[in-house]
């Protein structure tokens, strides 16, 4: 599962870091669509970056077949790094 964080976490992040934007969207009724858009962007970026980095680091289906535990470890590391990138680029930006 490649979920970054739940909707409530994103909402709290926006509320805490972008208070004026949060209040405006809450009043205008656009907060839910904004959160859905952020979620879509983050998921697309997560899949793309994970795939790109896995290819760059030779974390392949062949590695998965040869050494599943190593493949899982490397993919977890990649996804952790990608999540950090996405938090900085999309969630906290």
C-alpha cells in the first residue's frame, strides 16, 4: 500500500501551516476538493518516483524473484525517501 497519510493528517497539516488558505477554503466549501486534488497529485508522484528510483537503483522484478527479502527492503527504503520528497514538494509546500 502506497498511501502517504490520511485525509485528516493532510487537513491538519494545511490548517497548521497555511491557516489563511485553510480558513478560506473552509468558508468557501472547497477544502474537500482541494484535499482530493492534493491526494491525487501525491499518489501520482509517489508511483512515478518510486518506479524511477527503483529503475535507477536496479531494484527489478529479477531481484524480486532472486531475493524477495532484499527487494522488499530496498523498495521500503525507496518509498520512504519518496514520501519525504512528496511531503516537501506537495503536502507541506
